[in-house]
């Protein structure tokens, strides 16, 4: 397998923010190695030898037990790195690393690692943060997890839906990641804890952090409560001005960090130094706010205060808008007040009806939004990539049908050209059946002309007004903010000759840009840019999802092989299909069409599409290497311009998806 090391370094999450010169240092001091399924990378107890980055494949980490069995500690997916603890502490490996399937690793040998850290200090800082998450207070008792993440849920004001969100996020993390989760419910002495009631817990124990006896963090175990819903909880009381409370809490946190993958703080909405100290220990802070202008301004002031006075890293703060209050502000106006991007939005619910929404009402929009966040935070997002192909693109509809029927979780979707169109329709809530119903607008071969309006071919001989009207009919004025899941549409920048990822603004404009086939449509003017079909540079856009940090990618490549394309082209030269519009046939002067058919047999569109297909097929095969599961429906005997055969295309896609269901579920469940 030939993989460009430079491309890997640009896409690998750990290296993505480095400068070109810094990445070159790593490139010169690393190498790529292939490992086969079942091959051991290193054994527990062996001396440290290298720093490993998982580029492709999956690795399982485990520890030895009696009778030769092995306890699983963690499953690692693409984008993860390991071997760092032994390398930095010079201790033997505490686990065995084994390949679950064929893997590709970027490796920095021990003797080169120190040199790299000296030359790339920002990398040393990132790795030190990772190290702290993996070996905090290892001497207290045996560490049972590979890496822990501390998440604080906070708001600048009360009644923001903070506790309900913290509870449902914890439940979702446990459900989606199958990892250990604990909630630390903190309140002042005059407040009561509501999480116990929501989890149907009768135990009344509350740990008083003002009591010096808890200088010994081991005693906190007496207050740990296991709920029947798969998460644990400890309730704390504290005195806001008592600094010893924070010190004791930090000691307890260091004790718990060895046993839990996720520790979620439900913090009181108090603007005091004790709470800020707890926030500063977090790997991630989720700040809740309503869309009300006053609340948005409060949130803006809070985050500015954290960043300016307490030097909080902006990257660790996520804004979550809870729509429990109504607001007339548009999304762009909300962003202007906040001065920052919004991480997620929670749909409005009645909090009095159900406490554990993600368990008791998993189909509601609030549950789906929280579950998607949990999957993102838990590094288990699954991305779906829909490739180019004009009529072949209707194969995507069949794949979506299987995804719907099997309830396969898809967290983000990306598409180029027709893949962008179908991804947009699905992301805005249309089902596969509804999308197939839309295709009936082309039930006759000649109806392809409903999308074609000729112009003088200065930049393209099709103007695109009819296509835009078609898109407006089915997407309306919706923007990326109106999608049910994150959507990435891929276009090509004409001047810069590079991929352009569209994820803001009008969906119609984005799809128009992604569908502007060179030579057929004029380039689409998008703000200051001129954009062409996304398939020119990225016909199967797996790279945008990799750059987002998506570890699991299902890609649907409907582009035929080069041999298939030539066979189909020869078939079409026989002139079996007449796609000229009926109203045009009635005109006497249209005798010219016979002459044109004599030259082109079908039409010039077919010549252009066939040429583009051949080029895209080569690029798509390279992009397919970055997918974990590749679906390649059989489109033999069909032409990309036969939109009237949408149902047949969809059936081919459905067959391919069902054939690969085991692979898909294996990917999703790991």
C-alpha cells in the first residue's frame, strides 16, 4: 500500500496544527510500517522502543491475566497514538498492543523521539497533556483505563437545563462508548442534589468537602453510588470561599481518574474562584446558554473572563445552545453576540416530563442531539461519504434505505456533486423513500432536459438556472444550520486548484457549486470564489471527514471502473436511447439533430461525462483507501445519464449495502 507520508502528517489530528517545517522534521524522523491482522506491535513488559501513530486499521490494548487470558483495556482507532507513557517515563510497556485487522502505523523510533520533541516544542506540550490524562496518580492504585477525559458542564446563570444535560450526556456516553462514566454532582451546603432522584437512588450520602477527614481521597469510595442505568455518581457539598474544598476535590479526582474513562462535573452556576479552579482541571468545558440575547451576552462575558483572567485555552470551551427559551434571533445573529462558534444545539423539551430522555425517549430530537454529541466526545462518530456519478448517484439512495432500516448510526455526512445533493436531502430530514419519489420527476429519458438551459458556451454551455430551480423546490431556503446532522459539501476552487469544503450558508448554493461540472455548467460564483464540481479534485471526499477527526468512515463509490466506462460508452455509441425533448422534435428545423446524432450518436454530454468519469475513477480509488468500509455498487449495463432508471440504481446500492452489513456493524460497534 503506497501512502504519502506528507498527506498523513497533514491529516493526522496530532500534527494538523503544526507548521509545514515542523511536519517536515517529523517526516524526516519517522517511517511507515504495515502490520497484519493479529500481529503484535509490542508485548506487555517489553522495553519502550518507539512512538506509534495509528494511520489505518484498529489496535487492541490488553493486559495479561492468569491462565493466559488477556483483559481488554482499550480499542484504538485511526488517529490515536500510543507507546507514549513508556517512552517518556522509560518504564516497560504496561499493556500488549495487537492489530485487530491490517494496520498502517507511522512510527518514530526512541532515538529520534527526543530530537523531534526538542525541535517541535508545541508537540511536546500536546503530548504532555495527553500524558497527564493517561497516568494521573498512577501510584494511588492500579490504573484500569487507558485514557480519562474530564468534562465540566457549566452555565453563567441558573435554570439553563444544565443538570438534565449533564445526566443525559453521561447516560449517552456510557451507552455509545460502552465505557465507564461517573457524574460528580457539586452543590453548596444550602442546596440539594437532584441527580439522585433522577437516577432513582435512595442513598442519601453526600461527601462534605469542608471536612478535613477527606484529605485521604481513598475514603471517597464510601460515597460512590452505582446506578442501575450504567453510570456512577458521587454527590459533594462545598463552601465557596473555602479553598481546602477544592484541594480535597482535586485529590479525589486524581483517585477516580484511574477507574473512569469519563468524569462529568455538574457544577453550580456560581462565578467564584473555587468553581473556576475546578473548570481549569477539565479537559473540556461545555457552557450552556439559551438563544435569548441577554443569556448569550452573559455567556460571551463569562468565556471572555475565563480566557482573559484565568488564561483558559479557547479550544477546551464548547458552547451548547439549549432552546428551552424562544428567540427571534437568526443563527448568524447568535454567533455575532457570542463571538464564537456553537458546538451543538439542544431542541426544546419539557424537562418535567422525563429525566432520562436518552433512555426513555431515544427517538426525540433532544435525545438524538445529545447522543450525537456523546458519540463525538467519545471518538466514535461514524461518517458517511457519498461520491460523484450523476445517475449512478441514485445508488446512494439504496444505501440510505439500508441505513434507515437497520438503524445504523450516522453522525456526519459528506458528498461531492450528486453525492452532495443526496446528502443534503437526507441531512435535512428527507427519507430514502422521499428522495426516490423526487427522482420520479425524471421517469422518462427525455426529462433530463428539464435540468438543462443552454447558453453561449463562454464558461459552460449550460446556464444552471433550471437546476437551481429544482434545488430550490426541494431544499427551499434551508442552510447548513437547518440540517439534522453535520453536513460537508465538497467543491473545487478554480483559481487555487484545491478542494473547498462548504459547511455554512445556503444549501442550494453549496450544492450548485458542487454540481458545476467543468465544460457543462459555468463555474458557480460563491462569494469571492469561482467553484467547480467537487468531483474534479475529490470525487469520494473521505479527506474532509479525516480532518474532522472522524475515526470510522463508510464510503459509497458509485464511479464505474475504467473498463466499465469504456464498455458503456461503446454501447451508447450504438444510439439505443433517444433523450431529445419531445417539443424540440416537432420543429422542422430540428432535422439538424440527425446530423448531430451522426457525430455524437447520443449527445455531447455523454462525451464529457465519460471523460470526466475516467479521471474521477482513478482519484476515487486512492480516496477509497482512507475508508474503513467501502461500498462499490455494481452499475454495469447502466449509463450515468439514465436518470429515469433511479429505482434500478437504488436497488443496486441496497444490494451492495446488505452484502456488507457485517463489516458495517463491526465498524460501528468497535
